[in-house]
């Protein structure tokens, strides 16, 4: 079933569409996610795309290869340290929904660790006639045996919270249960939860998140919970947070997101919440030695001549903050050098572990609190030209698990003793594809305004410089998200090993060079992001690494918006465009799922200047029938309650009404991802690489 209305108006009228009112949108009916008519349309479109891609001779072998990689038992189990043990959520052929399991710390360090099953989500789903998938565990300190498990239906962001006792391996009889919803929780103590949720029907922000925090004591009914803090419907959302350091000091906070990037904090004490005067563009990342660790995304002037610059990390003594929350006194912990950027911080018993980027190469720094508020610093010895991630730390010791990876370097998991400096290789992923003939380069393109934009290329050492190589270019370009080298078995096996090349662009909008790199592309300045990406594509073509007929691009979520813009603005540059879980209707994005929360990134149609810009770049409004576009693959998931499948559906339906060719697919589960199960994810990967192979000429 396809909407055929307004065919005469739809042809070749880009400017008219840019000014089109939402009420004139002939495809609004596809925004009703679970409406039978919309789902019939989805199933019909899925069948047509499956007939093209899944019947291609390459699809079956690519899917089997992807599934074999996904289900391999020698994958690295990601460790989560709690109560001196290691916990892990594992998916394989027998556990499609996942198995939550535990082993001892020392046992985990052995290659043949013996795992104790705690919760089998496949069995739970069958027993409860449900569709449970894992969304995380929050366990009460200091015992870490009473845990709130977040379970999601099919991968959506909305969760059901249920209390689980890891000592007995069972849900707690009469324990805490919070019914399905978008919600946030924190343990105030072992018998008290702080929760933000839709306590009263309709009491949600315009972004679809809760703004009322209540205290719920053990044994209380939900209706008896007492209000602690109330924001308002214009906030993005409000939630609680509970921090603890290795000495047992605590900080309980109310976190009020005024916009996606602006936050207000309040310390929760005996007399209720008290505002803590931090810059709005800042984020509390932990507690060490009773010092609150704060990341700054704007300059903070604390006294005449005293400025802590954007991109730095500071510490605030909690005793001083409680005494004078209106005038906290920060001390400097981390200051980025030129071309460096703070990425994340994790805490151990009495240390702070910071990851940073040095020209998009990963570094790990360890800070130890000293007397008089100072900090000592040292670097951990890790490989160069790689990405590093602190997977988890132990709050009750100074041990940290760190993963190291690169485009051609299989991931390895290391355990660092931050006291002695000793490092132990815990696991190393075996090679999943032949990288012997490949090389990685870091290059630069020059954008339209003269900005130098770095990007990575993975290619064959003997690649001919004649433009004949099929190459996939990827980027994200938003929300201060940094794109770094990573080992992808799927990319390597399904694309690189078969003769394709790959490029990853570090365009503006990301966080590769700190807050300024992100803010350069905010709101009405966003065209810079799109110019950066086009410049990288043009640079690859100028170097004869590829050519438009062999150059494919892909991106998801905000990167899906990037793909939609490039599809319209530079249709002649690309031979394939993979548009994943995207935003595409930028005149209605604020009214779809969590869209209103991203006004700080994109701007709002309520502001005339911002609306004019959004209308000028919105992929949905700027489709043209009189332009030759490459055949796109547009896909989303039915369970995506963050961006939503509405954008992808409407974009495809509009292309159909304009007589433009396209491929559309909607995964029925998976949330804001490629699928909830390993089977679904493998099928999604196979469709993508089959599509790129067909479009770009890879056998």
C-alpha cells in the first residue's frame, strides 16, 4: 500500500517543499508507528527490498559470515566489576536475548573462566510471554547485591525496572518494580530509590522524558512515593544520580537537562535539593577523594582573572560545595593541549582515569589526588595510532580494564593495576579477516571555508590509483561524538577482505578536537558539517582512491541526517547512499519521539532564522524529481523510540510518489540499532554490504 496523493505537485518543486506546512504532508499517516495501515506498508516495502537484496547471490554468504562472526565463542566478554566479581551480558546462538552471568575476578583472568548463569532472558521471555532484552543493571552500593535490572521490549528505550538479588539469583519477592516507561533511577541507599518517571499520565516533557523525581522506599506502593524535585515540561528531562567514592563518601544529585547540552545540578540533602552553581555546559563525571569531578564544555570564570577553559576538567571539594553550593571553588585537573580533546573519565578507589584524543589517537591518563587540592598525573603505556576505552573500573581497588583496538588491530582487553603500574593482557580477539595486504592512512581534506578536516583510510597496499576501488565513506558529525579507529570484524570480512576500501571522516560537529569542533557546526552553522563531508569525498576522488561511481557513503541517526543532506546536495558524488535509522524531516523532527530534546543541536522551527535553515537542508523537504540520485538504501527499526522509524518511512514514501528509485527496509525489533538479536544484526549487515557490492561494483 503506497500513498499516491499530490503526484502533480510532488514533481520537481524543491523550493515549494521547503516551505510546505506540516499539515500539507501527505505521508503523516506513516508516523503512526504501529497503525495496521502503516505496518502493512512496511511489510510490503520489506518484501520488495528482500526480493532485491536477499535474492542476490552475495547475500546468503555475507549473512552467514556476519552471523558466524557475531556468534563466535572466542569474542571478548565485556567485564562489569561489582562486589569483587565480574558480570557480563552474553548473546550467542543459544541465547538470542542474552544471558546475564557472573564469574570471580581471578577466574575471569583465566582463558577458561567458569561462568555462573544469573538470568536467562530467553527463558524469562518464554516464561512470561514477553520479549525481554537487556538494558543494564544498577546495583546498590556498597554491597552491590541488590540490583535494579532494566528490561526492554524488543530494544526500545522505554524499560521496566525490576529488583534482582545476585546472591540468590532471583528477582526479589516484593522488591522494587517500576512499570514500563522512559525513566531514570538511582539508589539513595539500599532501601530507597530515587526515580523519575511518568508518575501521572501525561506528565512528561515535550521531548518525551520525565521531569518529576520521587523517593520510593522499600515496601511502598508507587502511589505513596514522595516528591523530591519537579522540573517542567519545557525541560529535556530530569533525573537522579548517586555517586560514591572508594572511601564511602557520597553525593546524591538531581540532574536537570534544560537543553541537550545545558544542565543544572542540585545537591540532595536532608532539607531537599540545593542548587549547585556550575556552568550550564558542564557534566559531573564522578567522585574521587570526596572531590566532585566536572567536565567543562564552556569557559568558567570563577573570579577576576581566573578562567577555567572549555574542554578542561576540574575538581570541587564536596565539603566546600556543601557549605557554599552557590560559590564552589574548582581546582584544575586536566587541560587539553592543542589538537587534544577530553573524551571520558572513570573513577577507581582513589584515582581518576581520563581518556583523551591526540589528533584522533587514543591516550589514557591517570590522576591521583594530592594534598591541598592538587593532582599528580602519569600516562599509561599503550599502543600508538589506536583507540582506547576504559571498559570498567573497580570502585574498591585501583584496577581498570582497558580495551585497545585499531582498524587492523583486533581488540585486546588489558587489566591495569594503577598502583603498581602493572599491566596484564586478559583477552585478545583473534584476527577475523586477512589484514596482511591492508594499510591505514590518516589524511586531510580542505573544507569550503579552509578548515583542515582529518580522515582515515583503510585500503590495500597495492590499490591502483585509478578511481576503480569501491570505497565506503562514513561519518557522524554531531553531538560532540568522536569517531575513532576501531576493529570491525564485519567490515573487514564482508568488505575489506573482498577488495573494498573504507574511510572514516572526523568532520566538525564531533568531539575529536574538543567543544569548539562541535560548536562550529551547531544549528544554523550546520552547513559546515555537510561541506566537510563533501570535501572528504572530493579529496578521495582527487587522490584517485575512488570515483563517484565507486564511492558509497553511510551514516546512522544524526549520521543518517548527514546522508540525507548529501543525497540531495551532492547526488553526483556518490554511487551509493546508506541511510541508517535517520532523521530526515527536519521541519517535524521536534514532534517525533525524542526529537524535541535535540533543539540545542539542530535549532527549532519556532525560531524563524533556524526554521529557514532547517527548511533549506531538510532531506525530506528538499527531494527533487528532476535530479538523478543514486539508488539509496533507507532503513530503520519499528522499535526505535528515540529517533523513530517515521523519518525513514516518509522519505521512502515520498521518493515512491516522485517516481524515484529506492530500497527501504524496517527491522521489526532492535530499538535505535541494527537489530535486537545477533540474527537480526547479521541480516542487517548482509543487506548493507550486498547493497554496496551491487551499487559500487564489488563481486
